[in-house]
C-alpha cells in the first residue's frame, strides 16, 4: 500500500518561527518508510519550494489553498490532463488567476469605498510585520498566482465576505489575522484530483491529511484518515466524533501519532 501524507504548513508542520529544522527528522523517517509527503498550503510556489528544497522532498505539492497542483514531470508514469508545464513541473490549475481575483476585489473596494490591506499591494516589510514571516519569505508570499490574502479588521468585513462568496463565487477562508480569497478551489478538491492520479499509478493507496485551520477541513474530510491539529482552539463541529478523524493538540502530538500509526499499520 502506498501511503501519502498530505500536510498543511503554517500551524501544522511549521510553528510561529517558520523554521523547518524541528521537522527534519520526522520527514526523514517518513521518507525511510516510503511515504510521499505532499504539502497543501495557502503558501505560494516560491515559499513551498524553499521548504521542499530544505527538507529534500520531491513529491507533488498543492499551492494557494488547492488552486494548483505542481507535479514533478517524471513523477507519474501515466499521462494526465494538465493546464501547463512550467520548469520541472506539470501543473494542474484549478483556481482562478490572480488577475481575475484582483479585478473582482477592486470592484468590491470601489462599491464599499474601502482600501483592503492585501498582500499583492503590500510591501514585504508590511507583510512581515503582520505575519511574523522573515523578510525573504514575505517577498515570496506576495508573489501570488491564484489567491489574495487580506488583513482582517476592515469596515463591513462580514458583509464583504458574504458578497464575495455569494455573488462573485469565490471561496473565502478565515484564519486568526488573515482572510484568503481563492476561486472555486479548496484543499479537498485538490486532494481528490491528486488521489485520482495516484490510483492510476498504484493498486492501493492511503491518504492521510493533516491541518489546523478552516481551509484544511475539506481535505481532512476527503482523506482516508484526517488529523486535525487543534493548537488549543475549538474543534470544528464537522470534525467531531468522526471515525476517521483524529484530533491532536499540537505538532509534537501529530508527529508522535503519525510515527506510531505508520509502524503499527506496517507490521
Ligand atoms: Mg495552517
């Protein structure tokens, strides 16, 4: 059985320091067990490439909340529908391009007479101040291709979110300080598309998905086994008392659970 570990980054694999070193050993152990490690994050291509390189991961990855799947060209032996090929990747794009999202957001800004504080308009320094990201990463974070990130705390926030969803048909995900706006993409849909490709390649597969935020719920529900990292927050009702969803308190418990699960399921 091929096991694929699909994981969110911020708040799941990474803590507030954004340092990859605390998970280096964990990733090596997964790799030793031939587990594929697939990032699925709101982070951009550049941000995710940094962690892939540092952690020496060569598996597919999903950027900007399910908007696009990047697959190394030789990864699958079969041919699959793709939007385009960029550098060493085949890309399956599912979300909307940033140009389209920007146009819609400008419309909303005009109607409500607000100027949204959003990543593509902010300087790396401003992004770094809001998120705590190191400056270099803040630079990568504003190179968005399929989603916009808005800093919370603007007038008519709830109404604007509702309008973006209902009339502009965008998906809107809220975290502690930020709101991410994407096309009709989410991490659950992206997981299913990738799952399909894996089934073409392997007879039997198992997908484990881990995340800590609202945007992770669709992929936790879509996986064979979901792991929700609560980080001390309230557990979403939809994940409670589900047989194939495990709740852990923090990253260390996630790592512990994964290693225990993998060694017991392989005996
Ligand atoms: Mg997260």
